[in-house]
């Protein structure tokens, strides 16, 4: 089977350095918020072109804590995308925020022109959580224009976009960014983890306190925080094993994306591709099949030995949990709905061989749309 992610192959590659990371952590005698987390935070910030990083327990927590740092509280309207991991919206809901969903463009990215138009009409919206989805970078010029035009607090969800750039500039260089180290991510840990990135020392200090019971010094609790600390073991793995490989892994994903983009020619299957200006990290490779044939396409891939995924089969406001909370549609979100109805993710990971990538192309091109 050609897998969506192949962690056994990864383990074969990283075994020695991973065992070394465990050894270093064990011998340090320090398991929570020690030297490995501190060093990783510095190295991550440097690699993303930011001044500060704060390691936390998950990407969900990273978004929630960053919003809290910026003062988001119950009843605040938060502009965001309907097409993302549920965690993006969940972070808003956990603070009592009210998500306002704006449609995406044909690349599945939140439509920044629609956001701008809405913000002119809705001065009450002061929070914005855009997502750099699929590993593409949002249009940095449009994002900056929004930042400059409106008094907004922005948390960029970079869970899928670590290492992606827009015309040379890393994704997520606004006020605050949040990322995830969930194992399938381009920079994945061997467990859960996440980080908050910012250039501003006061935001960094507040985030660092909030992930650790609101402590600003030992036994001094200035804020109502939580326990959301990145473990030393995960930090050691991330900095000693994964981060040094990130560029090479992204390069490999780009090679596979090129194979798919140039090879897939089946008129029934539209490659979503990268928006102009995005130097994507190709976290995912989404294609869109006719909605009424999506299941048949996934079954066909499976029977041909190819695993596939869905990112995401429904827009967030359609999830059952949303029936219990307040939210708003800024528009009909028709583009996001149509992508969700037909989207299928093809395998793309750094351990996929060229032969396997070519096999995926061959199988996709041979699909005739039959049930
Ligand atoms: C776009 C996006 N945002 C947020 C998250 C949440 O990250 P985590 O699973 O680490 O909580 C994820 C990952 O699942 C994601 O893909």
C-alpha cells in the first residue's frame, strides 16, 4: 500500500539520532521546560525568521493561547476560514469567541479580498485567524494591506505551512503565528506539540506565562493560564532530529508535487495547485474530483493500492458541534463547500519514492469515473 504517511520508513531513517535525543534528555535529568525546550524555541524562531517562539502542548493550544495573549474574550467576533482543521475554530470557541466565516478562493485559501470588504463593513471585528492551508502561503501583500488598514489582532494558523514562503518571505510573519508538531506535519514530533511565534517581547512573555499556569516567576501567578508545556523529549527530538531535516524533507515534497502537477492529466481530477507567489511546503496535495464520484475515486485508489485522505470532507460550520455555539456566515461559503464536497488528498511525504509517485500519477490518470 502507498501510504499517506509512512512513519516506519521515517523511523528507519531517524532511529540513531532519535535514540540520541532520548539519551540526551534522560541524562539531563530534566523533563519539563529545560534546556532542550529553550534551545528548540530559539532555533525554531531563527529558522522561521522570528524573534521568539514558545513551545506548547499542541497546535490547538498555540492558537488559543495566542488569541488570549491578544485579549480575545467571550463575545468577540473572530474572522476565519470555514475550510481548515476543526482546531482552528475550536481555539476561538474555547475562548467564547464567535467565528465569522468568510469563503475561500479556488485554492482553498481564505479569500483575503472578501475579508477586506467585510472588515470595511464590520468595524466590530477585531480578531482574525487566517490559515495558510495545505502548506501554501497566503498572499503576503494582501495580508499586509489588511494588517495596515484595520486595527486587527491577527493569529496566523501556520500548522500546515512551516517552511512555506510567499515571494521569499516566510508564512506567518504578522503579529503572532501558531504552529503544530502533530506527527503528520512537515515538522512533526513523535507525539503532540505546538508553538507560538512572534517578534514582540511582551507577547512572547505573556504566551510563555500562559502555557505554564500564568506564572511569571516561580509561584507567582499573574494570569489565569493553563498547563500547555512542550515536553523536553519532544523538543529534543524536534531540534536534534526533525528540524535539521526539514529543508530536505520539504525539497522532497516539492519534487513529488512537481511529478503530480506535470503528470496528472485526467480531466475528471483537478489538481488544486499552489497560488501564485506561494513557495509551498506541500504539506498536502489536494485534488478535486466530481462531488458525486469522490467516494468512488477514493475506493478506486484504495483498490489500486493507494491510500488517500480528505482535507476536509465538510466545512467547519457544518460540523455537528457547531449546532451548540454562536457563529456567523459572512457569505454563502460556496467555494469552500464545493472544495469540501470533492477534495481528495493524494499521498505526499518525504519517504515516498519516485516510483511510487509515478505509480500514483498512472493510477489517477487511468481512472474513468466509473463507480
Ligand atoms: C490548520 C490546522 N490548524 C490547527 C491544527 C491543530 O494542531 P494540533 O493537532 O497540534 O492541535 C492543525 C492540525 O491538526 C491544522 O492542520
